[in-house]
C-alpha cells in the first residue's frame, strides 16, 4: 500500500481530489470547502454493483427514507456508477424493469426522478467513473463526481448500507 507522505500529489491519494492532509472527522474536509456544503446526512447508500435488483432496492430504500423526511446520500463506486448514468444500458438484468412496471411498482426512472425532487444527494466516485471508462457527460443531471474523502465527510455518522 502506498505510504501517506503528506506531500500533495503523492502517496495513497495521488491523482485524486483528496486534500493534501487527511481530513479529521466532520471538521477536516468540511472546513476546507465550507461546512454549510455538507448538511447532516441520515442515510448513505453505496451502490457498488450494476445488477438491476440491487440498484432498484437501493433506490426504493432511498426514496422511502426521503419520503419520511430523512436526508439521503447515494454514492456509486466501480460498476455501481451505472446507476447514475442518464442511460440504463450499463445495468445487468435491465429487462426486470418491465416486470416491475407490470406489477405496478415504480421503475428506475420514476425512482430517480422522485429522489431528485426530494433533494437526495447523488454522487459517484471519480475513480469508479474512470475505471468504468465513462465521463461525467454520461451521468444523469445533478450527479456530482467526487473522491472518497468527500463521500466519507458528507456521510458523517449516517447509517450506511452497501448495495
């Protein structure tokens, strides 16, 4: 593993959007970018796979939490960035969408629209975007591309679930 030298552009966070010094809890990174940019977060969901059922479950849970008044953050890593693209063609088993709609259950577009309307925060990992060979132009409007330090700082002490 790379050594953390504290020098900008070196060590574990070389080439990322991480601050030169490691953030120290909720005040470290927030202080650098402005604490008001990071309101309290109740639920942080990390999507790491591009399987339809996992993405649908994450969006359903997020929409339900938002409807109950909770502040929700969704974060895509690796293959999970497909859940944040404007087109759903990167999802495995995407044909299940028709099955859900036929059953009268909200589909992915409906859920993502509802999440935006309820002010959920949508983010993807910059390294995940690169790994999947995607650019930020492929993302749905309003999705932020950030590094892991930003996600961790934003999530704070929220409940975290991985899909």
